[in-house]
C-alpha cells in the first residue's frame, strides 16, 4: 500500500472552524491510513486557534485571522499543495476503509500511463445510515444508475454521461483532483458562505479531458439539523446562491444542450431546496432574485432547449416570470 500511495502522491486539505475534536479524529484516521503525502489544515479563524498534534509529521497548518468561509479556506489550502493530487475533506466527516483501495486503483492507472483530471467516488450519508442502509442518498444513486456506473469498480465513463454525473451531490470531498488541473485552469471554490462547492464541481467537469469514477465508498458524510454546520444556515446568506450559479452559467455559454439541460435542472432544484429551508420572510426575495438570475444568465436557454426538452424550456420561462 505504501508504494501505491507514493505513486499517487496525494495531499489532504482540511478547512476547519471551531471543530478541534472532529479535526483530531480525522487527522488520526489520515495518519493510520498512510495514504497522504501531505496534510494541510486551514484554520478558518477558530475562536481558539487550532493546534496540530506534536507528532504531526508531514502536516502543515495555515490560519486565517478571522473566518473567511470554507471556499477561501480550501483555495488557500490548494495554493499550498505540492503533491500532484489533492482530496478536500471536511473536519467533521470521516474517511472510510475503502479509500486506500481507491488510492491503489488510481496508482495502477498512473502506472499504466492513464492519467486523469479527477476521480469521482461514492460516499455514504448519515441520512442513509439512519435508515439502516449504507451508501449514497437515493437521488445520487439514481443518477449513477442512469450513467451506467453500477458494475465496474473503476472506469472512465464517456463524456456524454458527464452531464448526468454533474447533477450528483456537488461536494468538494467526493473527488480526488489532479492539482495542476485545478491550478492551470484557475478552478477553485467560490467565496460565498454557502454553495461554494458548486463552482469547483461544475467547472471541473467542463474543463476535464479525462474523468474517472469509482464505485468504492470512500467518505462518510454527517448531516445533522442540530449542529452548527453551514448547511443549516437559513438566513440572508442563502441569497448568495446566485453568485456561484451565475459563474457556472457564464461558463456554460458555449456548452452543448446536454450540459444546458443538466445545469438548468440542477439550478432550479437547488433554488427550490434553498426556498425550503430559508426563513419564510426571505422566500419572496429569494424567488425575485431567482427570476433576475434566470433572465440575466439564462435568457436564451428556453429557446435553445425547446427542441430537446420543451417541458424544461417552459419551466425555465415560467420561473423567469416568477411563476412555478
């Protein structure tokens, strides 16, 4: 395993804010697995500054003097990476026992001369384990099935199914990226407090030349409505959603209809999800911002989509008018 990990030469970037306990647990996991050539922790202005373990060989600590958000933290961590590949991870999530196997799989790809820009892998979700099952939520699993990714452990799916895969959970930690791919293409995280990962996820797919997918489950994601996670914010920060969506929509200008269809479905669904959790007094503002965003960033999308998906084209038009 050590040789395989060395061939892949993988960095782990962990943003953290006021979660010394979760970080300590994750760092122990990372050390025990032996998969990482370097570990970069970015303390995003924690009230009590984070300290690394005294035996933290191969670990680097960066600190913000004030909280700047997870996107900025990950971007600053990425800028400090020297390893050829990088995995972003959240301090309160867990690596799984399958990650070393994925690292070995990817090392075999590199030995065979088959490079890749990133590898998407399955994750487990606490909402699923609460139902005494293991794996991804059903909506992600359905998209994997649509893309035909239910059999082989590691494969390079054809580019025509990438738009389907792009609609899966836009997390920053369910992919291993080639560091130079991100840096050379100027791809990073957005700087909004929420949904900063939308930019990394979609621009990565749009710029990639070779994408791998692995059916190995390599991360366990905890979702809790009682925690202080950013996911649970329901105030005006939710109105920032249109900043990353506009950035991706702009990059879609020359994309084919499959990409327009995929992103339109995703964007409308994401706005609906935000509308379901934002405080009621802000819902009208959210919908007004949505109509402005669609009229500005996707003005000609209904016309372009009419021939391939007339129902979606009509739905976009209605949402531009604030209807539906």
